C-alpha cells in the first residue's frame, strides 16, 4: 500500500546545548520531571495556575491535547514580554493557548544559545513532569500516525475537526488520535503583525538551528502534511508538552475517544465473487482479500454451524477445497507470501482487527483485518475470538499442510501444520501487477 507523504523538509536529529549556566537549577527541574504524574479522566491540572488540559496517548508518549496557556509569575523574567495572546486579546489565549518565543518556551534568557551539551529532557515552560518535544518526538509522532491512518494524511489526522479554513483538495481535520491541533496562528518576530488563525498552527521544538533560528513544526490549511521548518526565535508559536507513558498514573481506564471519527480509509479495492463483494488491499506488492472467503462450495463449515458466524468471520474450508476456491487469477497464498506479509507488517498486532479478539485489540494498520475466526477439526470447533488460521498452498506431507496462525496473546505468528481435513479460513492473493 502506498504511504502518503507525512513530512516535508529536513530535520535535525540532535539537540545541541551549551553549558548549563543559563539553565537555572536544571538538576532540580529534572528531579521534578522524573516524578510520577497523576492524570484523572485524561485531564491534567497544572498546579502553577490551576488550568486544565486534555491529554492523549500517542505511541509511548502522552501529549497535551491543547496548547499551553501558562502566563508565568511576576518573577518569571524570561517570560515577560516574550509570550502573547493572538492579536493581544486574552480571550484568544483561552481559545488557542499562548504564543511563546523559543527562549520563553525553553525558559531561558533571550541571549541563550546552544553550543556543546545535549539535553533530552528539558522542562522549559511546561509543568513539572512534562517537557518540551524534541525533533525526534515530532518525527515519531508523524510516523506513528502515518502507519495507523490508512491513506488519510497526517495533517488530517492531527488537525481539530473545526476551526480550519477549507481549501480545495485538502482533507478536513479528523482529530483521529486526539491531538486536536488548532489553527492558532503565530506572532511574527517583528512584532508588527500576526499570521492568521484558521490557517496555520506552529509548534516549537527544543532544537536550535543557529544563533537566530530554531526548529518547529507546522500544519497548514492548504496542505495535508506536518511540515518541518526553521523559524526565527523571536516568533510567537504554540507549545505542546509531552511526557512518557511509563511515568503517568491514570486513575481510570478511560481511553481517549474522539466522537464521530470516520472509519480509517485504507484505500480498499473491491471484487465481486459468487454474489458477494469483497474488500481487497494492496500490501507490499501483493493484493490480498481483506476479508475471509465466504463462498459455500466444497467442504466447508460455519463456526458451530451458525450462519451469522459465516457472515461475520467467513467460512472454514478443508485444504483441498481451499486450493480450488479462489477466483480466476487469484491463488491461495504460499508460506513465503505469509512470511513476507508478517515481516512487512512488523507483527501480528498490525494485521489483527481492532475488535473481536478475546483480550485487547489489534492495530489493523494496513487493512488486512484478520479476525479471530477459529477453526474446525474432527472433534469440533475451537478458538473463536482467540485465534486466526489461514491456509497456505504449501503441503507439509500427505496428511498436513502449512497455515498462518495468529493468536490473541502474542505479537508473533507460527508456521502451523494442520491436518488437511481441518477447517481453516481462506484469504486469496495475487501479484499487484497481474491483470485479470
């Protein structure tokens, strides 16, 4: 499956920093950062000013799902004159969060420059326990989103569902992962004007480029990407704080759910066969059925003879029928096809559906949508909601053949050997460049 472009421009991987002379009490701040955070119902309260922030878990990081609003105390000299509300209107600070110069975001004097030292956990203007994102954090965010949003753009996945100006051929915001990026605009470093809200969102990274510029990331109304950029340190831009999931104590199991998110668009094709239309999906040069075959031919079974199970999970076929059941131009996969699919996906989790499994859920990153359809043998039916078994075309011996085996408790698969008389699921496949 073709992946959409998710980033434009170059990025710097390291964070260069000078001696810590300008970073006040860095060791104390680091100790504060390392303390555990308690988050209730996905809301974090900043003890400094009482403001509350929604949060979302993306990968192994917890991101604030709102732009920071911290104005600072009268004693915070580095913030004075270096943080603003859009168009100097306090109501905009409540709506969009504050805009910070780069040095204000880092909570350092405006003359501060990185030179020699590496910092990876810099709290900056963030609350205790949180830190400023590095370039590597933004890159990881974009990769995580891009891998899990089908053919949807990263921009659409990260943007809020409202508050963005519409532009032709640019997808609307979906807020699929709860990042909820608002088009908060920017204060230009000349202090004369602001870049428009509803068109742009600018976020600081901790990384410096040179004496005058630092790294940031941008979402725009007129493209679908998360763009890397180099910005004057005096610009006023938004701040998103980040922390590790391992440091957070959630006092509920309530997961982030963004209402009315449309299903992921994987870019499915379709094929009508024996009265049923099947989704198909291209993955790494092969086109797969994205559903289990449900044709009532040859030796086959519905799980526990339940027609509803056949409708949901497809039919279970013996090996002889499986070898003959695919449409013209399609075939039963080889073991090598399955190994290539599994290795490309990076594990069973990436192939499994997001529901129906006994424990947890799959990621279904590529639209393969493996359901735990179980199997059938001479003793009856087994493993519904626990395992998926797919016949391969490779014979092991006179009585057995190989299958792909996925289960609910492991991210690995087995090159299983099953009796040819068993009933297993069938996925048909063909080369992407084959004409039918």
